[in-house]
C-alpha cells in the first residue's frame, strides 16, 4: 500500500513534488510512473488561459491512497475519468464514502477543496483522465459563473451520487481522446488542448446546472447509473466485432430488455444501437485520420463484414466517405 | 453609395464611428443598420481571453465602400465570413486588387494592420461573419508557435493572391452558424460560448496556415485550379433543390470528373455531393428557424418529394428532427432571448 498526501494547487507543482518523492526527473512536464507503482505517465499543462491541466494514462501495480486535505482558499478540481477497476476503488469526499465497483467508472465530477478528499485505488486499476484546476475567480471571468452561484454550490455540497454523476458519452470521449492523442509536437498543441478543455467544461457546467435546476431524475438510482456505465463500456470495448443483443445484455445485467433500453437512453441520450453506431464510427474516423490504416482494415476492425455497409453508415453520419479521409490526407501530404 | 473611411488602430472604436457616419447611435456596442443603408447588426464582443470580436449579420440597401487606411503598429485582423453578393465584390490590399463576381464567397483570411484595405460591397449583399482583432503578443502567448512569425510574414506577403484565402469547410461553417445562434438554454455566460467557437475557428485557420505555409514548398495546386473549384462550388450550390450532375460540373470546369473530385476535396475538404448535401440541410435549418413554413413545404422547396427522406437527411446532419429543432427555436423567440437578427 502506497500513501500520498497532496495539497498542491496546480499540477506542475504536484508532479514536481511527486518526481522528487519518486526520485525521478520530469521530462517536458511529464512524470513517468516508477515501475514499482505501475506504468504510464502524467503530463501537466499550464494553458494560455490560466488553467492547470493534468493528462494521465496510468496502470496501477499496487494499492494506492491519495489524500487531499481541505484547503483554503478553496479551488475546484474537475475530473473526466475513465477507470477500469479490477477489484475496487473508493472515493471519500467530506466524509462521504462512495465505492466504485468493477469493472468500469467513466464519468465527470467536480470537487471543491472545501472538503477533504481521499481516493483509494487498488492494484490493477487502469485510468485515463483529464483533470482541470481552477478557482472561483477564473470561473466567474471565463464562464460568468459567480462564487455565490446557487446551482453550483448546491452541486458541490450534494452528497447524493445520483445527481453528481455525469457519465461520459461519445461526445465527451471525443474531446478527451483528442486531448490524450494529440502529439505534443503539434505546432498548435496548446490551442488544440485548450479548446477541447473549454468545450468539455462548457458542456459539463451546462449539463450539471441543468440537472440541478430540474432535479428530474427520480427513477434513476445510483446503482442503475453504474450499471449503465458497464453496459456502455461493454458496447465500446476494443475488438468488438458485433453488437451484443439486448437480450444478452439484459440477461447479463439482470434486468428486463425494456428497462435496460429505457435506462440506457436516460443516461446516455441515445438508444443502444444508435449509440453503438456513433461510437464505432467516431472510432473509425479517428483511426482513418491517424493515417496508419486503410479503409478496409478499419471497416473490418469495426466489425463490418461488408465494406459498402461500412461506407454507407459512415457517410450517413459524417456526410463523406471513409475513403475521402485517406484522399484528403494524401493531398495534404 | 456610402463610403466609410478610417485609419486602423488597436483602440479604434469602429462601431461608434461607423454609427456616427451612418447618422445613428450604437448602444452597448451594438450597431443596428439604419433602414436607409440596409438591415441587420454589427456588434462588438469582448471575449474572456481578451480577444475583441465583431460579429455581424446584415444586408446592404446601398453600395458600400469600406476604406481602411493602414495603421502604425503591427496588429492583425482575422476575418471569417460568408458574403452573398449580387454584383461585383472588390477587395484591394495595398496595390493588389481582386474581384469576385459572385454570387457568394465564404472564406477566412488574416490581414495586417500595416496594409491598406479597400473593399467594395454592392447593394443587395448579405454579410454574415466575424472579425477578430489579434495582437502579435496574443499570438505569441496563445498560439505559442516559435516559428509563427516567419509563417505569418510569408502568409502576409501573399497578399491578394487567391490562395491566401482559406475556403470555409463544413466544420467552420457549422461553428459560424452556432456563433450566430447561441442556444437559449445556456447556463454559462454567452461570452464563453462565443469565445469557444471563435477559438475553434481560429484553430481551424491557424492549423491550416501552419500546414500550408510551414511546408518547404507548396504542393502543386495552381491558382487556376482553385478558381475553377470556386466556380464549381458556386454551380453546385446554385440551386439547393437539385444537385447538378458531376459530369456537367466537370465539363463546365474543363477537367475530368476524377480530377474535379480530387481538386474539390482539396479545396473544400469534402467531395462535391456530400458538400452539397451539407449546405442543403444548413439551408433547411435556416428556413426552419426563420419562417413558419410547414416542414413538408421546406422539404419540398429543397427538392424532397418524400417527407421522411427529408427528415432522415436532416437528422443525419443535426441529429434532431426538423420539428423538434423548430420548437426549440420557437421557445427562444418567446423568451425574447435571441440576439438581434
């Protein structure tokens, strides 16, 4: 078990202190996780608009506890996390414990350092995350959300996970993956990251404030939302060649097909098949954009048996053909 | 003919000066065009990241000369606009003169304050777009590009050559559309919404700029080919109710169909038909939000005999049914929250 106390108000200082503790050196503001803890890295960025951002991709090889003491003046930490959990993971915020069960937690959440927080991750956790630190002044300046903003305060103080969980859907994941995948050598790297961080924040703030205003999710239980995260991860996992049937899913998750379909739509906004389709085509698009794969390879990888079906579906969503991406790349050399 | 002349400077108050010359007042940095000159608005927005943006959407009822004399200090104006013009559009940058016969241009470009600019826009034109004032310091701090200065210098040397214009692609048109119509149900400050989209448009432009100017030598697409494609694009969008045949388009442009598809993709980022369809649906959205025409009639106007095909095509682009979109738009009108249009 590894225990870490943190109180840094920006990610640069945090990874600097961690590097000193681990006895490693930072390379281009990136901390490599030492082998005795796990694998992966945390990159700290200071964006031109003043945000401190950490981009991490980590696999834990040991149990770890992170403790952040309550701190004044308080600041916010907004996290977009996709975590694959092998045994268990726990979050304690202001004395309120929430246990995240395997296999997956994939959500956005906003915390304030007004409260103590502890995160306990066990061996085998794999985490992709984008975390953002800002304070109330920044929030007022950039998003016009004031310190006294009632909705936001209500959200922060909420103990009920039911309302604070904001599951990551295809639209969030698109921005998150762009942030994780953009080459730091790109000439406009910071602009690309900043723009996506801002779009993530815009969407998150608007959605939670809408939820707080409406309080209209009476039938959604926390356990159900967690279950839907599992269903979502089942639908979006790698090398999925065919969509599992609703019957198979409902059997696996122990609920009726009707209920499963309804819950999924409530949490992710799309019917299961449409969601699967959007995910798979977004994924196909990003593979094609990477320039490493042919249309044929991508089509088969995404589980299409017929390339013309792939092309048709792709065109339906993006209004151009998969081959157009390859062509455009060719022109632009 | 109305002539508006001024000398550019970073702190020049274009809105109030123009208002005065038009014989009106601008309140809160919003200038409503007096009926004598046209209709619509031009407004200034200070974005949270310190950029100053002008957002405009207006029609002209008179010929208009815009004469901007060069300033003293290096500064940049970024322009991203769609102009529908029934007559000749003339742009003169220093000694370079370009004419555009219309009926529409939609492009983005960057201008230095150290150049003279004269622009003629004929009566009956409709202009929709943004202008963003950018200081060299801002570019240094926000784009963090070491080699940017060199690239900017090379870009600005191109002056009025057609190639220095970046044609707006699907994404930037969509962003401009979003900029003109912020959602009603926004909980965060509208300036943040505007800023995020302005920044994505700037990213689109500077990414392109870097890619093109950063290359050691520009790849072989000639000015003639670009002009040909601009012509093809015009014909393609001339009548949104029916897509012209590719054979016909290629014949008119005097290139083979294959070459046309290649060139068109190069200039506009999408193959011709997909591009056509995209614009057809954007038009549908516009009619939906600006008129009370029944959905079926809008579909028919855009060449859909079958209503469900229209709805399907619309959903593909906007992921929402036309009817649903309209009811959202209607609730905005009711609460009176929409921006002057």
